[in-house]
C-alpha cells in the first residue's frame, strides 16, 4: 500500500540513498552454515521486521522516494534495479556502507562481494536531501536500524549504472549479482 510521500520506486536526482543497517550478514551466515566453512565466530543472520523503521519514517513525515528490503541479490540488486528503472546513476561511497567484520572476512577469504549477499533485516531508502537528516535521526532510535547510514547520492553521471567509489579514490561499477 502506497501512502502519501511514498512513490512506486521512482528515485530522483539529488536523493540520498540510506541503508538501515549493515549488509550481507544473512547471506554470510547462511553460507557458513550451509557450506560448513569451519569458520568460528558468532555471526548471526540479521532477520528482523522492517516495519518499525518504515512506520517511524512515515509518522515523522519523511518523504520516501523509494524503499525496498535487500533480500534477494542484496544491496547490489536493489541499487541496480533502481538505477535502471528510474534512469539515474547511483553513486555509492563504499566506506559508508556498514559491513560487519565477520562478513568482510568471509568475503575476503572466499572472493565474494558482500553487497551481493542477502539481508533479512536491512532496508534501503531513497530520500530527498532535505529529509535526510530527519530520516537518520528517526532510524537511529529503532534497534533494527540504529546502524543506518547515508551511503550515496542519486546523479545523472552514468544513467542506469551504480558507481562504487572506494576510500582510495578509485571507482568501479557495481553490477547485478551473477
């Protein structure tokens, strides 16, 4: 059900991209369990309901251009689908994407992309810049979204593409998961 201020996944140039929590934890936890990778640790899935975060944003009057859970295909799939559907470019700052150390380690060991892993308690929002700080303040108060971060900005630099900017000054396209 679309409420006032929520469009059908159409983001606009100048919107910011906010992720409600760390990415890839569910997929990494399932991979460890299913494949018996023999890695010790207490990595847990991020399974959680997203409704409290969404409801809090709506109640606070935050305009939401688009929102989606990052389940199948993870962050990469959501961002690429948005870029293509809305004919925009999403420029993502890799250093701003919250990532659990255990997930990072698994990805480095086995050559996976954390942004491709499923999430079960993380939502991605496109929010107009003028509402970004309010959205961050609201999300911070909800347990499931307390790790929220602005991870990027919507531009028209390369229509239909997601550009991932590294902390080292380089950039690459973030493609759909394979």
